[in-house]
């Protein structure tokens, strides 16, 4: 599908239960789409709702109203109204996500953490580990760390494991939440090239990048999330 991700008329608010049920609007009337082979960047100041939009697209946050349409296998799925089993299937096969933080698993090696998404899709453990090793090499993670649990790593080392895990599959849509935030200049350049390679393969990417140099290098378009701010609507 030429446009595998369409966000239409999405509204989101939070209920502050510890403050007498006050409703806190987050975003109003969010509308945009992402085409195959392009990287769309969510722009705007901190706290405007960029990460909340990514979390809604991935199904981590419920949506008050609107549609999040994803081209999944041979059908269109609305993440906003899909049941949990369908959301999990979309994540497994179609919609990838690279967050700012790696959820480490005790006693599981970095190599196996990266390989796990391929193993979960039926790839042999040997092939998955070979692919994981290639990505970790590309991201300059020292080989002596591959057999160790990432919980012992520095922030930048953990993020490289996180990126390798997110990029290892052939998901047709990939969400990126500040993937280069903890990286040095050398590895930021590696990630920029990895994003370019995904674009060449026709992947639709949607990301948040506070690093201006990275943002300019990867963005085909920038969607200013300020236009969806409830504060603007109330002004």
C-alpha cells in the first residue's frame, strides 16, 4: 500500500484521578499520513504531545476519538478500535517501535535480545543471531559485550542494542522515539544511514528527533504537532 499509515481526527486526553478526575487534553484533531519509503518527523516543543501520538499509534495509549489506520497483511486495521489480540499481531508483523529506553531482561544476552523479534517470527535461532551480530557490528557495539546482559551496559550501549532490536525485522511501518538521544556523533551517523536504508526498502517511518542535524538528515516532511495542541484551540 502506498500509504500504509493514516491518522484521522484523533483526540486524546488524560483523566487525573488523583486530582478529582480533572480531564487534561493532550491533542485535538490529529490528521496526517505516512507513505511507503518516507520518514515523517513529529516536530514541536517538549510536552506538546509527540510521544503520546507515537504511543497511541502503537496501541499503548487509548484514543478518545478518531482512527489510526494501518495496512496490515491484506486488510486495514484501525488500531484505535482493534482488540488486544489484533494489536499484538499488528506489532508482530507490521508495526515496529524503537523507544528511548531498552527494557532489559535479566540474564539474557545482548545478542539474544536483538535476535528475539526474528525468532518470534519463526526465523531459526542461528540465522537470527547472525543477523543480530551484523547489526551490533554496524552499530559499533564491542563484540565482548554481545554475550552479556544489556542491564550492565551504559546508556549509549543499551540504546544501540535497542536500535538493533527495532531495526532487525522487516516491519513495513517503524515508529522511532528519539532513537539517537544517547548516541555519539559516530553512531548517530550510522542510525541515519540505517533509516535511509529502510526508506530505500519502502518502509514508512514516523519519528521524533530532537537533534536538529539528525532531523534534517532523515526527514522528508515535518508535521508540527503544535497545530494539534488543545491550548492553541482554546486561544
